């Protein structure tokens, strides 16, 4: 059904035709059922197709990297074929090598190929043609050799729907009078460096009349990187159903549409009214074009003109048009037809007329450095839904307010359907929002890199002086304000966001007071129900009623974030980063009334990220609660010493009695994160401890600790105390009269990285009953990983058991001499990774607890320079589940199995029923797998890789 050939460097004659065919007759090697043939990287192959090879049902042919091919088809001497294939015709007539079923042909990187299409080769059902990297092709369709000289005929690709031509630097022309594509739908042309006249207009049209080359079915046209092309559209070429047009890298184009010499069209094209009679003002119309993209045309002087129309255009992307000053060229507007009379939004001097994009939903304008303005009184976008503006260096007044509004009345430029607005890198823009521009359904607003903006919403101009009013974004869900260095404030009493759900603020260097709540005022009747600002006679709050996500990054002058006059009742995610001047994050002193103990509660907050607040002195306090917090990430809080601030717990008010965050002073109680499942603590150099008797995490599932330079005792279990009755069921801390445990009942993943002063991890008072994954790295001071001396009673042999641990990764613990002994058991361990343990002399001690390591499937030991062996013999015979064994870069290892007694040295057969692969790399001292002679039985072993094990002479 298919044949794939790749990287056969020495093949010259693929099908060995000389050996195959008998010398006394003309025969053919026929692949009767081959449907797909892929030939790639055969650098010496001289030819592929010949008169003695046939592919009667071939549908897909892909040829790539055939560096030596000059004549692909080898049709110099066609001969008679058998009757059923009709491959080559008799020599007495002009016939064709025909691929009767071929639907897709892809030819890539044949640098010596001189021609592809020839008079003796035909593709009657070809649908897809992709050509790339044919450096030597000048005349793609071999027009001169194909057509008989005595008549005008055409090479027709009757079924071709998709044509992609890329990287033919010598190609002089592509379309000519003798080549036709009657149902072509997709055309992409790229990297045709030598093309000047793409459609060969002068050769195609008869001199005695005005005719047009029409692509009747073409829906997509992309023209990229034709640096010598002088023009693209002309009066003799039409695209009546074109839906997508992409133009990029046409360095020589000055006039895209070539409308200077419009002429009458023939009767066949009269219905689309492409070119008009010269005695009236008419339009070149792209009736079906929905998507237009024009990019990197540095010489283009203008794009839109009074003679070109796009009645159904939906998406317009303009990028890198360095020479455009006036995008729409509207200096000389003309009369519109009756269809356009109803809008009447922009006027010529004596009447109201408009250039209207009726169906345009998306507009992107990027990198037009000379553009002086974008919106004008004579251009309208009645259904525009998203607008993206970037890199318009010369724009000062985006919406041309002064030109748009009549001087004698207050009017507004309204974008009735605009849902998304993105404005980025307009360095000269002085203001954006004004009382004469409205966005009634705007849902997403992104403002970035507006270096000259000081007052974002033009509050002073917008609100009437005689009353307190508010600029309200009724539908705005998402607001991004990024990199506006001169902005002094964002939120004010005259701007409201009643349905805002996501707010992201970043790199606002001049902001000191984010909310501007110093002088709250009464709201008008219209806004009374949402209570944006309260009367001055009481303590009230600026409330973001729908805000679920808040990101605040890089506001170096911000003095505080949360205040008693700002509330976030449904906030779910809070991300804080780079707030260099914050000392008291939640403004506890200002928020709580002095006469009672109250708490700031984030009732819906599930995720909290706090990063790079160098002056922050503490984070959690008795007056702040997070009852549903699920994920907490703390990083680079350089000034924090006591993370939880639990030194002085106080009574809670009645409102918070049900969650009992802090307990009365007459008993030992706990600050509990009831819903917290993930906790990350990174880079807090002054932190002295994390876990304390007054903090509990009953449902914590993942714990990651990294770069905590000052931590010596991770769990702080030296002085456990009695718990109250409420917490007795989880046994967080035990009474002093017995050996008990601080238990993480739900913890499944534990990561401990880079804590250089830590003396131990596991202790007799800490338990992880469901721990599944344990990662340890960079613990420079650990000598006894599991602290078995402290854990086990001295008068009996006991074992620390990790009942659910499936994966153990240990790396960079230089003082550790061994990992496992008889007092630690891993009955469920499946994966074991040991990396860069400088002091490790043995992994397992001689004696091991029963039932441990029986489920072990993967052992990987890498860069451990003091090990002599890997697995002791008394353990190896119990590894019945082992599937993969890898030992790499261990200079001192002499054998994989080391003697430890247990009778293995007398065994004649070792059985590893599940072992599939053994990988031994860079083991210069390895002499054998096991020095005793025995037979290994591994029924599923498929891979044994040994590399740079020069001293290994025998396996056993």
C-alpha cells in the first residue's frame, strides 16, 4: 500500500532496471497496489521513473532531497507498454506518461532538476501540487516544448485545487497563456526572487480586445517574498470568489491595485462590476473577500482608494507598511451609491458621505511608523468587534476627536459592537478615552507601552463640573494596564467597572496610590445599587463585585494594596510580584477598627501568589483569613522571619466563629488552612521555620520547599503540646507523655530543594501516611536522611514505613554515606533515582527489612563516584518487578550486584521475570555484572546497551 525510502546514500539505480528486464523484450516493473511513495535523501540517485516501471494506482508521491536528479521522468526514449496501463505510447505519435490516480505531488529540494512538467507526462486527476527548493528551474511548465507550434493550446490541470510554489529563485514566470487551472482554490507563492510580472498579462491577453484572466474558484491567495514584483492586480486579472488574500514581503510594490488605467470589462464579467467605465466614479470590487492581510510592503504609499471596495471584508491585518501616511486616502471622497446613503456618518464638505466597511469585524494595524491618524470623519466601522493597534509611532490623537465632533454640540464617536481593544506602543499618544468616544459593549481592554499618557480616562474632561458622575464600562470583563510609566493613578471616583472579572497591572512606575480612595463621594442614583463610592459619613468600600483575578506586578512606588475602602468579595486568584515599597500588605492597622478585634476575610480566594516583596515584614496575621485557599506560593520575600505571625493569637468575633481561625488565649490552638492543597515556599533567606504547633494543613497534597538558607529544623517539633478537643481527631500535636506524630494526612508529593543548613527531614514526630512522590536535592548538611536513631526506640527493632511511596528522587546530598537500612521500609516503591551523591559508599546496608522494595520497577544511578556496586545480592533476588536498570557515569563501580550474603553466590540461575532493559554507560572500572558464575533468565529482556565499559569482559 505504501513505500517509504529515506537516507539510502549509495543508491544510484533504485529499481535496478538493467537486471530486472529481460533483454529480448520490453517489459515493465509494475507496482499494482502501491498508493503512496515517499523517497527522501538519496543523494546519489540519478533518476527515478523510467519506461520499465509503472505505478497504476499511485495516489501520493513525495520526493525530497534528491540532490543528483536532473531529469525526473526520463522520458527521452518512450516505448510501447502493455495495454492495461497505457504508460508509454508508441514512438509514432505524441503520447504521455500518465499517472492516472495521482492526487498529490510534493517535490522538495531537487537542486539540479532542470524541468518538472514535460510534453510526455500527464496528471489527469492531480489535486495538490507542492514545489519547494527547485533552484535550477526557469520554466516550470515547459511551455515552449509542450505545445505544437502550429496552434494555440493550453496545458490544463483539470482537477488541481491546491498549488504551493516556494523557493524557485530562477523562475522567470509562472502563469502564461498556455497553462490553465480551471478549479484552483488555494494558491501560495513564496520566495520567487526573479518574478517581475506574476500573471504575464502582456502575453496572456490578445492585443485586439480587453480580456481578463479569471481564477473562477480561487478562494485563498498568499503571495510572500517576491522582491522584484512590480504589481499584482491589474485590469486583466480577476478573482470573483477570493475569500483570503495575504501579501507579505513585496518590496517593489508602490501601487497595489493598479487602478490608474481602469477600462471596460467584457460582457462575461459585467455582473461583478470589476472595472468601471472611465466616464464615472466606480469601484474595483472584491465581492467575496473576507480576510485581507498586507505585511512588509515598504514602498506602498496607500492601501485604500475610492476605486477599490471590499463589501464583505471581515478581517483586515496591516503590518510593516513603512511608507503609509494616509491609510484610506480619503482626501477626495466621491458620491456613494444609494446602498451607502443610510449611514451618513461622515460628510464631504457639501454633504454627509462615508467610506464604510460594512462587515469588518477585526482590524489589526501594526508597525506603520509614518501613519498620522487612523480614524477619520469619512471612515466608519459599524460592526467592528476587535481592534488591535501596535507600533504607530506618529499617532498623537487616535480618534481624531477634534475633527470628528461638531463644535456646536456634544457628540460621541461610538463603536457599537467593539468587544476587544488592544493599544500598544503608541509613544506619542497623549490620551485615549474622551467624552466624545464610547465603547458600550467593550469586554476586553489591553493598554501597553503608552509612554506619554498621564491621565488614562481623561476624568477632568469627561465629567461635568456641576455634579458627580461616573464613566462606566458596563461590559468590561478584562483590563490589562502594562508599561505606562507616567500614569499617576488608574481608579477614581468617576470611573466604574461593575462587571470586571480580571485585572492585570504591570510596570506602572509612577503609581503610589492604586485606588485613589482618599476622597470618596456619593454616587448618583443610577449607580446606587452597586455602591461604587460611599458617602463620606461612614466607613465604606470601593467594591469590585465581579473581580475574580487580580495581578499586580512591578509597581515599585506603591505604598499599599489593600485598604479599608476597597473590597474584593469574589476574588479567586491573587498574584503579587515586584512591589518593592510594600511593608504591610493587607494594611492591618488601617483596616481594623481600634475598639475590637476583626478580620479581613477573602471568602473566595483559592490561589495566592506573593513574589519579590523585599520590604514585606509579615504576611499572615490574626486579622486576615483565607477560608477556602487551595494554592499558596511564596517566593523571594527577603525580609520575612516569621511567616505565620502566630505569636499572639486572639479571640475572633462572632461572625468568624465557625471557622475558628484563631483560638482563645487560654489553650493551645492552631491556625488552620482548611482547604489548602498546594504550598510552595521559595527563596525566603531569613525564614527560621515553616511549620509550627499553631499552624495546620489538614488537606495539604503537595508541598515544595526551595532555597530556604536559614532553616535548620523544618518541622519545629521540639516542644509538642496538647491539642484542644476540637483538633483531637487529626492529632496534629501530641501530648508530651508519649511518642506521637505531626501527621500530613493528605500529602502526596514532597519536594525539598536547596536548604543547606537543614540537619534532618524525617523525625519521630512527623508522618506522611499517603506520600507517593519524594524529591530531595541540595541538602548539604544531612548525614542521616531518615533520622532512624531518633525515630526507633533503643530497646527494640522498629521500622519507619512509607506505605504509599512510589517514587524517590535523591540528588546532591554530599554528606550522606548510605540511603537505606533495616529501620526504613518502602513496600510500594516503584521508581528510584540516585544522582550526584558525592559521599555515598553504598545504597543499601547489608540487612534490610522484610517486604521492602518488592514493587521496585526502575533503578537509575547516575554520577556517584564512591559506589563499588549497586544492588546487594540479598536484595537482588527479591526484585521480581524490576523492568529497567540504568547505571551511568559512576567511575568506581566494579560490579552491579555486590556480595551481601543470603546464598545468592551459590545460585546457578538468577531469574528476573520482568526485566526489559539494561543500560550501562561510562563505567570505566566495571568488570562484570556479577562476579559469580550463574545463568540469568530474563524472558522479556529486549535491550542491553553498554557504552564505554572497557574493562567488562564477561557478563557473569
